C-alpha cells in the first residue's frame, strides 16, 4: 500500500509538497515516482527516483519540482514550486515492487492539486 498526503489549492506561483509512504509492503521497492492525471488527459509520469538514485523529470516541471526519497524507509517527498494552472491534476504516488521475478505496480490513493487564481 502507498499512502499519500499533501496537495491542495494554491495560487499561480505558489508551492505545495506531496508525501508518499509505503506501508505493509513485504516486497522490495525499486523505483518510486509521481504521476498526474488532468481531466480528460492520460496519466503521465511527472518525476521518478530510480533504485540506483537516478532521477527523471517531465520536461514541463524541470527546475520547478524536486523529488527526494528515503530508500530505507520507502518514503518519497516532492516539492513543487512556481506552480501553474497547467499543473492542476490528481497526483498519484507510484512504486515498482519486485515479487519474485515479476514487477508489481503499487499506487497511492491520489491527491488533488489545484492551481488557480
């Protein structure tokens, strides 16, 4: 299970923080990241911290969002700065868990981020 918190309503140019924690997961977590889905749009990967420490950011959030992760505790935080109306979406925490030779996708419950004046 992935449990999220954070998000909310902010004016353009404002900041928000998202939190994600893996609970009761007996499997080894590899990559952890954040997806978002705006109304009528496909879910897209926003940021990811990979098992080896490499980070990925969607082009639209580079320089504004920063994801960090505690590999031992399987927690993740994403600082979102200079938010814009185009960032409005439901944000989902995601993790890949190794189950034997298979990879399981874990999802958080989603949290709304709304950027509006």
